[in-house]
C-alpha cells in the first residue's frame, strides 16, 4: 500500500485527488490530510479516508476538528501549525506527497517533501516560481521524483521522451525538441471589451468557462497571470528558457499543451478539462489507472481553435515573461505582489485591471538578489507583499 500525504486536501486539487484515491483503495492509503482552516470539510474527509494524521494550519480550526472527531470512531490524530505540515510531508513512511497548497504557503512543506526524497506530485506552481533553482537542485540531491499536476505541465511531460533525462538536467534541444506550446483557455474575459474590464466583479472573474477551481487560481486565469506563472514553472521543470515556450489561447481546453520537435512533429495531449486525469497519471506513473473522467468525445468537441495572446488584454502574462527573463528573485517578487493584489480584488479593495498595475510597480521597483537559499526567497516575498499592500492602501497614488 502506497502511503500518501495530501497537502491542501480541502482545495479543488485535494478533493479531486481524494476522489481518485477512493477508486483505488487496494493500492493507496492516506497517511495525512492537511488544510488551512476548513475543518468541517476536513472532518468529512477524515471520516471517509481514515488518515493517521489531520493537520490544520489554524490552531483554532484544529481544536474544532478535534472536538468534531471526539465522538466518532476515527483514530486520526489532529495536529496544528506550519511545522506539522512539514512533518507529515517528510515523514519516513510516506511514499508520495500531493503538494496542492495554494500560493507561497506551500513552499516549506513542499520543500520538506523534496528534501526527504519523496515522490512529489507538484500542483503548487508557486514553489517553482519562487525557488525553482533550489527546489530542482534539492530534488537531484535527494533523489525526489517531481511529477507535474498542472494539466499543461502534465501534458508536456506526457509528450516528452526520456523524462528521467530531463530530471537530471538534460536540455530540450538534445532531445530534438524545438519548442513547447503552452495552451491557455483565455479565461472568462478573452472576448470582453477592454473598456469593460475595469468593472469586472470577483464573481465574474471566478466564473471560469471550462475549469472548476478555487477563487485565487480562477482570478489568475482571468488575468492570465496563472499562465505566466506556469511558463516560469515550465522553465524549471523542463530545463528551458522562456524563449523556448510559446503561449497559445485555446478556448476549448481540450489540448492541454503540445511539444514541437525539430522534424516537424507536434505531439499533443488531449482530454476533457478535469484535473483527475493528470492526478491519476502522476499517481500511477509510469503505469495508468482509472481516474473517473469521462472519455473525450471528439465528435462533440467538433473544433479546436488557437490564437496568440493579446498583451493589452493580458498584461500580467507579459509581466511574468519579463520576470522569467529578469531571473534572480524577480519571479518570487511578482508572485508575492500578485497574491496580495488578487486578495485585495476579491475583497473589493482593488479594481480588476489594477491587479496588473500593482504587479508591475512592485516588480520594477524591487531590488533583485540571487536566491541562494530559502531565507533570501522569503525576504523578497515579504518585501514585495509589503510594497503591494502600501500601494493598495494609497490607492495606487
């Protein structure tokens, strides 16, 4: 029985992961489930999957979970705090860690899993955006296996040969690869008049046409910052530069990404827009297991459209490409500013179009340094968050 820790169990990726695990109880056993403060849903998951540990970052939520489980037959031990996250991520008996905590909060527990040499199913793109060099170097040192969960990166992984060679730092051109084609749906506003974007509401931004995701990722998809962060992530995962990656708008979200080879071949991974597909692929790799996803009906899909991204509509994508080229702590700075700006937008404190403006000002004003360790990364993150918050409070004046 493969022992699994799910970091971020109550988020959309965590819920989908548990759905796949439940289909293969003879193969996988849940060791630990973690969440920030959603103890009610975590309690339901504990009763369903009976993990050894349940961890909540919020201490009060952890106590509420203890009380909720007190009158049940669950033998799960409830832990609290960030240190407990790293402990269940790196525990000796754990084989696989689903790293699905959203944002910078997932950095330390994901890093703990890599340090411990685990098979890491990486759904937290911010880990590589913030500290990609450190993360991949530690994976090579510890022997950890990094398998991408984002549908786009998982698609690229499936379309590339010699995945082991890539993990060892092999360059794409030595594999005959000319280019990575990273697809994006374009989100809910790909056809909205530019003049109307300033009046976009959080509810509208979170209504993704193809995917069922959390609020933060949904907003990032609407601004295409999500695709920008994925571009940076792909650079680290596949040992390439931003110039090796072309972003394409593909509204149907049927082709999840493609790889173009020097002989003119283009390999694509297709499927319904359901995160259980990449989750099942990574869980069982190099084998295949059922995910519960319906087969793709190519006749119903009917057509596949592609277009180049409009940077006037999606300035956040261009900022991410710029940060990737700048290097050093620029991606960490951009990610931090964006997390603050998106939170402010969701709280009604910032206009949708001002998310990009906050990100731009923080990125261009930052003093960049080489991310030689996690302390440097976290300091850059903190300073960027403080700058972004000051801009928002001042009304961007």
